[in-house]
């Protein structure tokens, strides 16, 4: 199977996990898409920008096999490995979060602090999975648009993580501070 088809299947699997998890939680009355619902305008507009850019990024990833030339070297296969590792990592991360998984954060919705499973090794494995997905696509389709999209996504996800960390410190206090001291932000 070609790199193009493998990348398309990987992207579809990744976003299906995202959509299915969101639908399953919504059936239980849990709103998972909290991006852009902040009162403070800076946070609100940042999250709206993040939502738009990741939506465009996802569409770009699904369209990439039809729009761009793929890397014909062995590096193309490295990109495929990154994509499928991101799918596996994302699946494990959202499964481990259970009912506590959200896109964004909100003071109104109560969640528990999850520190077990894959969260013993990374405080943000779902974001790491997103980063690896974007990086994998930029390796497979090494053009300016894909590389810029990947770099922008990694930067924006890092900013989102930092905002969530402030929220988690306020929400969970000392238990989160201890978790931060014990487990790295990414790896």
C-alpha cells in the first residue's frame, strides 16, 4: 500500500477516534468541545483561532494525498510511522481519560485529575499525539504549507497546554502541583 493511502487512512482513523469519543461523551450529557467558551477575550480568541486552525489542519491532512507530492525517500515511511504511532497514542490517551476527556477547559464542567495509565509518563499524551500527526504529515508531504501548518500547530498546542496547566493548578491545587513535579509535560 502506498504512502499516500497509508497517510489518508491514518488521518481518518485519528479523527474518527476524536469524533467517536466526542459523540459517546455527548450521549452522556458531556460537552467535550469547550474551545472558545471563555469569558476573557484573549483566551476566547486564542481558542477560537486554535479551533479554526486545527480544523483546517485536519482537512489539509485528509486532502494532502490528493494535493501534494509525497516524499519518495525512506523518510516518507518515517512519516507514516509517526502518524500511526500518533493514532495509537491518541486512542490510549482518550480511553484513559474516560469521562474526563475534553477539548479545552471550562470552570463549569467538573472533571477528575487523571494521572494513571499513559498519564504516568506524559501529562499531555493526546497533545503529543496531535503533534506527531502533524509532524508525520509534514515529513510525508514536505512542502511549505504542510511544514508551516505543523510548526504552527505544535506552537498553538503548547500554548493551549500552558493555559490548561494554569487552570488545573487552580482547580486541583497541590495534587496537580505534585503531578507536575513527577511527570513531564510531554515525555
